[in-house]
C-alpha cells in the first residue's frame, strides 16, 4: 500500500508541476497575443521550441532548478514592417524589427499547401537504405500560423 501511495504522490507532483509550467507558458502567450490584437495585427506566426528538461541556474545562493525549457518566437507584420519578439520560461524580450518579407511572402503564396501537407520525418541514409529517424516527445517544434483569421499549427518532433 505504501508503494502505491508513493507512486501516486510522485505522479501527482510531476503532473501538477507540468501543468503549472504549461499554465505559465500559455499565460505569456496570451499576453503577447493580446498586445498584437491591441496593435490590430492580423497576421503573425509563432514558433515554439521545446527542448525537454534543463537545469536552470538560479543564482549564487539558490539551487539550480530542473524545468521544461521552452522558447517562443512571435513574428508579425505591422504597417509594412516585420517584428520578432522572444519569450522563454522567465522573460519576455523586447521586440525588434527584422527583415521577414520573404517568410511572409512564402507563407501567403503557399498557405493552402502548408495547411494540408504533413511535416515529413527526418530521414537518414544508412548503408544505402533511407530510413525515417524516430522522433520522441523529448523535444518538439510547433509552428502556428494566424493568417487572415485562418489559424492552424504544425508540430515537428525531434
């Protein structure tokens, strides 16, 4: 009975921790989406990168912390200019102007194909034979498109 209680306790703690991380990530995403809506930005991309668990150094007097580390990049167009803003577990960085005209032109031109095509797995040639490299949930990339009120995402596991 003790073993079952210990297992349940460990499972619940890790589940609650993961949910807390997801809530924090979602709240940061919602803050930035609200900023974009307030600026009347209709077209933007989000690029989420989840690398798995990492130890984050907390400072000289504190212990390192094991966290599910993520980065999210928002890229948008406003008045003919393009901007990017990065967030991670701890920070929302300032936006900077970038040259993303080619990215958005590609997306606008190929939106239908991007929407219906699946992301193909990474392939490797071993001994003359091409094989798909198995992916796991250790890490993933998630690209979300919000183009003219058309919202969809593509996920790639690494």
